[in-house]
């Protein structure tokens, strides 16, 4: 009797972990889809899904770090586009060697992230206003700079490989490895470094963090710089994959990254979030897109479905939180 | 000089009106054709669509919330009306249909935010996706054009007392909403709720109810704007309304509405919306690349918020120093 | 009775670890700490006592780098220091256990204890990698002392009981070899046994040569524990006395001074009328009220012309009762009747509509609407009364406010001034005016004199009395005993969500018991252990 309640308690605790619920959802959808479309569970399809989700996973992880620190970064899509533009332009117009251009592109992304952090910490402008404004600013700069004309003529075999347009054996791609490396590094840092507890403290209660001697400004700056860095990585890889840089490249990806982070258990109120959850959340969104494609639903339904999924997830999360909160109160 | 600056900073909408006049003067001197009454009227009409949702946004911001879905709801409401027109539904019913959908989305936002205690930011972000997605589906089902009735076209091209209807409508709307926010019981409750949700609650204000109404109002105004815009464009594209929420926020904060809640000005917001329209048109007429407009929108939000924070500190510091002399007299007053 | 301020005797002695000289802190409308000087020696327990609002917390916050002083100096071992941030305070060897909970819910107990002061790993420490094993073994002994299962160290604190969280807070402060440890009322909510453990730790710290600055309300424990006791009143130093001489009655007299006399004389002045007065019909009846915390099955009545006090130790549920009655919190069962008619109160709006007005505690965040004018703050609870067709009549609003200025003695330049610019007492009177403007049947006061000076206190008591005399009824929740017993006709004593007793107020007391005797009775009810 006692062991069974202990077991259900343990099970409840596991299910309550960020990302676990959505992972279960993902498995269920996959099983259901395997009946609808025999193609769904093939390696080829999953190789596609993984290749497509690599970028979103990186952005979602960056977003999660910012969310844990109590912020939000709506400018990641625009930063990615600008970073990609920098590489494309340096290679095609100036003739930089690719590795140097890539470095410059990632650096540009990191600096823009740092700029977000500086505006937020120095001028005291709320996070979402700042990044909403820099989203418009960066996009605008890209538009003015390119005059709306895509940048082309920078592509090469190596760059295509890097962007995942060309595949390695077994259908694997370079971005998948880069993503895997960065996400694992992130998970290790969040597990073993004090940065993790400082970040959570700043996000949950900046006043307590300050009283404990945590340098809030530095943590905030670092989280935005990291988010900018990851957006920069995404941007330069995406430029390789697409072969052209449109001024509206990666438009709306910030919303998807945010959605993935929140589906993965990050809280907008700060302090909470899981990198693994964010990765699973991103994967879920890509699988939903994949399902829409495979089932022959017109692609115009995609925005609606994703918006609805976010709405359902946050509502469900809240309602189950209220219910389990009641239960806990009764038990205590 | 200092006192003058403090006083000027305190008058709502004064500084933004000055900036608007300055912008008109600059563009006029660059190109005298800019000052033609036809052109100015056209700019005003073009500005009305952002103006109307910016007014709604001002209410939401003043109540301490934010509504990112207004752009998408604007597009969807216009799309629904157009959709109904293509089905040969009478104009009045088609317009009512658009209004119901917009207000419904506003209510949905409000219910999710107040009923479940969800963050308004994420809720309206999600409904932005839902509404925007629905418009894409509508546009996929049927081309949303070529069904305008005369009555529908009149909404954007008709004239009242010799002035274009949208301008007359916008003017009346601003008057009504300014009165609503500044002179009525409801407006006072909106301000109190945004200024201090706990304080308002303990003073007997049903803050959740206030916020629900404000979200509904924002959705309704987005629908109004979307229907007028659909009439103006005579067609609805699947992406109609995208990015309008940003312009609405920009107009509201430029006008002097606080993002932190509690303080809002409808007149200032309206003037700022006209300013955004003027700059958009002015860039085009003076041959500047119009893509700069977006840079301006983004930059202006940052600048306006930073300026507000500075001016508040400035007014506070200077007002405190003169209150301190009077205040010491108050506190030294012996208590009996 | 007048107490001569006792000069701090140890200021000049070399063993002084920390010296405070002429410390000053102003807040808008009030001086929180006014020219306070005392010294703390190493290897001693130095108690800091005073009523709420006497300035203890402000001093602590200046010592721990939360507030910057507006004047005076702080010296450590004779060297002037400028404690600009909590970090600097830690570097000066000062660590603090705050009165408010200061744990991050989503972090493990261990991470909380070492937040900002992690032990870094030898390899990778520059990357911020921590040595969890070293951190764990650094506190495992402390955990044993406090009977805190070290296994719980890796659990998020939100999963721990309230008591365990409190222990984690204490371990957090003790875990570092600080030269000065500040304990800001650390023992609220601890059982007697746990308090003994805490005291043993404090003595051990003293034995190690550490200085302990101990802020406490438990005056009876002073004589046994403290080496020195510094008493504050209204932001000023009353004096520092030897711990051995710190008998409760002496300390109480130093703490309350003129306060208690004025309040007592005020109460006795009103006594005649209060004792004779016939209470009217029942205005408010509460039946079987329970909520989703520990409020269970509460029932009481309030009659016209009566003041009902509600008191108890922190966490007893007094605030929750009143917030539930006014609809700010949900009740799971029970009902509220006004004039014997059941009213459904599910929001504060319903409460005001039913005739219950509320004067909240925490005036700054819950009472005032800061950037509204005084007139707007007064009218906000009864706006429809000032409106025609939904439009507010500003002239009527202003003239009503002016009426309250005269009636309540609100001192300000004009009714159009922003309320934040007023002193605490005047703000509080404006909030009371707001409640009166709603023409209520009952006013509920939550800490009616929180953060106001003595003069304004008496004025507020008079306002409450006047309101009662004019046929009103009031509930007063207060954590100041003299105020609670002095204002009320009856006092309900709360403990862990239940009513554990009822006492007569000072004014209505038939047996004419002394204030001290009543206070003792109250404390024995409120602090009794083992009832549940």
C-alpha cells in the first residue's frame, strides 16, 4: 500500500518535471502518425525532422536560458538573419575566406545580444520592450542594407555541407552535430556550474539574488550574449543551407523558439526552465509541421495549429498546476 | 527655464505634438507638395488604422497589460468581413461578423488572462498565431477580394461634411476614448488597476473584471480598424495586420502611455500615430528609402521609453526638491 | 515615567568589532533611523529591540548593504567602511538572516545556502564549476545540529516544509565564518525545542568569538541570552543596557515609553463610555469559514458600536481571515452575513458593495494608489457616488476630499497633490477617509497604524473611536498588543488558523485587569504549544 503511493508520488514527480509531459505527447503523436502515414516512422523522415529542428533547438535553448534569468529575447530571429547576412556579404562582396566570415557573423550575433543586455541593464528598459524594439531595428537595418534584394553568390560546397544542405553518411548533417555539442555543453554547465543557480536566482527573485551577492548585471548580460551567440550560429548555418540570404530570413523564429521553450517547461515569470525540455519542445513543433505535411493538410494551417498548440499547452499546464496545487494543499 | 521644462514634460501630449509639427515642417520644406491639403488628408487617413488599435493598446497598457494580438485580430476581422461579403452576406451583417470575431478574440484573451491567471504576453502571442493562422486559412479557402458593396467602400472613401469618413470617425473615437479614460468611473478603475493591482483590489475594484473589459475593448477596436482597412484596400492579403501591434505599441509609448501601467493618454497616442504616419509618408515623398521606416519604429520605442524614464526622474527630482521645503513644514507641524 | 537615555558604554573599547555612529536614514515623509550610535563587541550576543517601525530593520539593512545611510558612519575594527552592496557586507564579514524568507524556491537547499558564495572546484573552478561534495561536507554538521536531514540538501526548497525552510535560512547564515552574524527575528515559527537548538548555536558562535546581532520580539528570552541590549524607539536610540539587567518590564518601558502612557491614558479616557455603551444589533456574522490553507471553521459576530480585535503571532492566520472576509481570498466553505442576510462575497467589489470597507496593511504596496491625487485616492472605493452617467464629478470629488481633510486632520497642501508625497500618517488617514467615503456598515482595519509616528497613531485611534461612536462597527487586526487590547472591546486570539480564545479589551474589561496581565494572558493563548 505504502509502496504503491510512494510509486505514484515518484511517478507524479517525474511527470511534473519540465519537458516530460510534452515528451510523452511527442511519443503518442509519433505512434498515432505511424498508422496514418507509413512514411512517418522511417529513418529518412526522422533524418529530415532532426535536420530541420537543429536550428530551432538552438534558438529554443538560448531562449530558455534568457527566460530562466527572468528575461525574454524576441530579437533572435532578426539577429540570426543579420548574422547570416554578414557572412554572405563578407564572402560574396569582400571575398573573406569562409571561416573568418563565419567568425565575424557569430561575433556580430553575440555583440547584438550583448547590446540587448546593455540596454536592459544600463537603461532599465523592460526586457521585452528592448528586444521587441531591437527586433524591428535589426530587421530594418537588414532591409535598408540589402534594399530588399537577397544576398547571393557566396555559396560553396563546404558551406552547403556546414548548413546541412548536403548530408553526411546515414543522412546525418553537420548542424545536428553542432547542435548536439552545444546543447550537451549547455546541459553540463547548467548541471555543474554555479552559473545555473545564479541564473535561477536572478530570474526568480532578483532582490534575493542581490542580497546573496550575485552580480545580477553580469548574469543578465551573459544570458543575452549567449542568446545572441546561439542566434548568430543559427544565422550563419542557415545562410549556408538556404544559399541566399533574404532580408526576412528566420522571420517569426523567435515566436517558435519562445513556444518551444514554454512547451518545454520554461516559465515567463523567470527562474524555471529546462534545456532538455526546450529541445523536446522544438522537436515537437517540427514534428507537428512534419505531420501537417505528411497528412496532406494544406500548409496554411501551420500557423493556426502552432498557435493553438501553444494556447492549449499553457492552458493545460495552468489548469493541471491549479488542480495539483489543490491536492498538495489537502495532503499537507 | 528648468520650471518651464518640468511643466512642459508634465503636459500630456505636448512634446509629441511639437515633434509632429516639426516633422510636418521638415518634410514640407523638403517638398512643398507635402503640405497640400489632399496629401495631408491622405496621410491622416493612412494613419487611422494604426491610430485606432493604438487607442485600444493604450487602454490595455494603462490597465497594466499588453495585447500583442491586435495586428493579427485586425487582419482576421477584416478578412472575416470580406469573406462574408464574398458569400453575398449583406454589408451590415458582414461588418457585424467582423466585429464579433474581433471582440471575441479580445474576450478570449481577457478570459485566459484573468480567469486562469496566465501571462497576457504569452496568451496574446498565442492568439496572435491563432488569429493570423485563421486569416491564412480564410484566404486559402477563397480569394478575399472583389466583393465590395458600395456601402462597404463608403466606409473608407465616403465623406462626411466634406471630410473623409475615416478621419471623422477617428476624431470622434479619440474624443470618446479620451473621455472614457480620463473622465469616467471605468477609466479611473483602469488607471488604478494598472498603477497598483493590489492597491486597486483592496480598494474594492474588481481588477480582473476591468482587465477583461479592456481586452475586449482592444479586440473590438482592432476589428473596427481591420474592417476600415479592408474597405480601404478592397482586398485582404493573408498577412494583413502583421507588425501592426508593434506600431500600436510605438504610438502608445511615444504618446506618453506607460508600459508599466497606470498612466495613459489617448490624445498623445493619437498624435503619435499621426506622427508615425507622417514619417512613413514623408520618407516616401522625400525619396528616402521607405525601409528606414521600420528602423524608425523600433528606434522610437526604445527612445520613447528611455526618454520617459529620464523625464520621470527629472520631474521627480525637481518636484521633490520643491516638495521638500513644503514637506518639512508639513511634517514639522506638531501633532496633538 | 521617563527613562534617561543610557550612553553606550563600550564605544571606545578596543574589542569593539562594529561601531555605529550617528547613523541616519530618511524615507519620504519619515526619518526611519535618527542619529543612532552603538557598538557591538566580538564574542557577544547583542540584542536589538524595539516596536514595529522603531528602525531595527532599517539599521540591519544598512549594515548588510541593502540601504545606504544618509548620514553617520559605520566602523569595523576602528576602520570606517562604506557598505555599498550586500557583496561588500559579506566581504566585511557580515552575514544576515532576514526576517522575510530569502530562499529561491526552485533551487536546492544546498544551492540556496551557498548562493553567491559557492565553493569552486579545483579543476574548472574558473569556469564556475562547483565542488558540491565540499559544500555538502561544510554544512553537514550544522544540519545534524539542527536535525535537518542532509539528504534534503539536494531537494528544491519549495518541496520542504516551512520549518525546514527556516532552518535552511539559519544554516545559510551560519555556514560562513563571518565575524558578525545578524539574526533578524530568526525564531518566529520555531518550536521551543528548535529555539533551544538555535540558542545553543548562538552561544557556540559567541564562544568562537563571533559577534551576533540579534533582533527579537521575545523579550523574556533577553535576560538569559543577550550580553547587551540596545533599545530603539521611533528611529531613535533609547539606550544600551547590560543583558543581565534586561528584565522584560524594564525593556518594555524603554521600548514604548510615552507611547504606552498616551495609549493607556487615551484608552482610560474612553473607558467610561466604552464600558457603559450598549452594543447594538449584530452587523456582521461569520459562520463556519474555512479556506484552502489552515483556516478552519471560524465563527464570530460583530455588533453595531463594537470594535472586535483579531490578534495572534505571525502566521496564525489573522491577515488571512480579514482578507477572506473582504473577498480578496477564496473561502472553501462558510458564509458571511450582513445585518443577518447572507451575502455572496467573491471579490473585494462585492465586499464594498455589501457594506464592508477595508483599510489594508502594507500601505505602500496595498493601500495607496501612488500617482493618484489624494482626492482620487479617497473617492476610488465609491466612484459611482461621485459620478453622473458614469462621468466623475471632479468638483464633488474635491469637495468631499476637502471635507475629510477637516474632519480627519489630513495635512497637505491641496487635495490635488499626489498621495505618495504625504507622510505615512497622512497617507493612512486618507486611506481611512476612503473607507469612510464608502459609507460602510463595517470597516476592517489591518494594522491601522503600521509605519506612522506616535502622534498620528493617537489621531488614528481617535478616528476609529469617532467612527464607532457614530454607529459604525470595526474589526481591527493588529500585531501591536497595546493597540489591539486598547482599541478593542473584545479580542479574538488566533493560533494556526483557529480561534483559541477571546479576551476583553482594556476599555471594556469588567475586572479592570492591568494591561500587563491581559498581555500575559494573550501571549499564553497565542503561543501555547501542543494544542493541535
